[in-house]
C-alpha cells in the first residue's frame, strides 16, 4: 500500500506541475479553453468574451507591492478568525465531511461562518482607516467592510475588492498572492502550494508521521512559503488535507490537464472531486476567490462567473506607484508594513513577465525532478 501511495502522490504532483506550464507562458490574455481565456459554453464557435478592465492574468509589480504594504486595522471584517462558537481557535471549517483518519480536526467543533455569509449579493470593500492620508496609498491602514449594494459601498467610502462577502482570505495580503501568482518563497504560486501539499501527503500517508504535527507544518508552509495571511493559510491547509484524503485516487492520473477539450472544457475528475467535497464550505470561509476577484487561474472557468474588479482603484486618482520604496510613493515609507507586519515576499528575478515566466518554468521543472527523486528514494526504502 505504501508503494501505491508514493507513486500516486508523485503522479499528482507531476501532473499538476506540468499542467501549469501553459500559465507560465501565457500572454496578457491567457488561453485556457481553446483560444479563449474562459469557458463560454458555445459549441458553435461563438466569439470569446472580451478580457476587459477588471480582469487580470497577473498583477503588475507595482500593484502587488502596494497591496503587500497595506496594514490591516483589525477593526473591520479583516479581524475575523476561524473560531468555534465559544471563541476558541480550535475548530474545523470542513466539519460537514465524514470523519476520516487522514484528515485533521475530526474531533473539533465547527467554525463559525463570517458575519455577512448569509447576506444576499454582498460585496467586500476595502476602506482606508487612517483618514485621507497625504495622497499616497503605500503602507496605509485599511479595514474590510461588507456592503450589501452600490449605495452601501458609496456610503462606507469603500473600494470593491471582490464580490461576495468578506472572509479570511479577503485581506490585501491574500489578494497580492493570488494576483501576483508568485509565492513568498519566490516560486510560482502553484508550484509552492503543490510542494507544501506533497510534503504533507508523503509524510502522513507514506512515512506515517503524526497527523497533527504535519498539519501544523502544512499551515506554516502556506503562511511562510506561500505567503497567505495566517487564517487564510489555515483554511488552505485544511483544504489541501481534505483533497489528499478524499481525492488522491481521482487526482493520480498522469497528464496534468485541469480541463477537458474545448469548447466544453469540462473540469477534470480531480477538480470535481475536490470541489464537490469542500468548495461551498471553503468559499464561505475564504470570501475571496480568483473569479470573484476578476483573476484567472490555470483552471478554466465559466466566463459568466468572473467579476470585473479594478484593483488599481484602491490608490484613487493618484494611480498605482511603480514602487513603494525609495520615494516611488510618499504615502507608505518603505512599504514594509504588510498584513501581519511581515516583510514583503521577495521579488523573483527579472523585471518583466517574460523573465518571471522563464524563472517559474525552470522552478517547476526543478521541483518535478526533486519530487521524482524523492519518490524513487522512498520506493527503494520501502522495498
């Protein structure tokens, strides 16, 4: 059984790693379903919807730097934490799933939903909590505010950051991660996320290490290596553990395709398994997603599911500065605040998308080779 788990875990990692290559080489408008950036559902060769303002494949470096520099006030929805009804931080966001010895938190009470989870058509907005400032937007303090309509958004002086209610992944730090698609480690976001998850799968499933200890390591990996905020990292760790426990068989086929052929571009069995098991709960607690933030990902999604969100609006009429350091913007000093007070994640080599793409392609290849070597070493050890 251990041999099967080793090969399956390695296959999952390789399939997704090589499947990601189309993202690294994408132009400003990615081709994710045939020649379209989304699934338009047309079998008659209809035209692909425009990739309009408010839609992003990857943020410009200046916008990512601004977002990383912003500091949560702790007085709005950004203060929401995964917690039980009694206020304890020990809770399980996926309590609806059947108990499984490979999943953490099986004996924990359910987490309490975010405050606006039951509202109809809410929007999550960001509002600066430090007054008008001096015209810059770097390093400022912000609050997240749930708005129920356009008038409510205007009344709170809020700027739309995503449609739907705010949750633990709605922070500016988390937006910077998914928008830049570069992890805190300097690797591509998907490569680093897969590396975190693969180590958890091998350590708990193959090597039989303690589940709770390895889960804490997984949370730390999503926080420190990927760069998510603390609560968002915890949610992603729960999601990763659930996927590895429930969907390893569905995800073990080689090929690395997230979608089937166009024009339908049906989701793979791996993605379907994961989303059927947990997507509703994950979205309820996360708040932010790629599509409700107007950002594409390697998985092709329905065109009409994307919101258009112009994230540059956070800087107002002054626009987004090229940098938050060295005088590029007077509003934020050195831009070192960031969510949780951590240093901004390192910028990968190169100043343009082509350079980042080349770095990420090499990074994926290196990670894939290391995973194969690890799989072979474990195989030999077990045999």
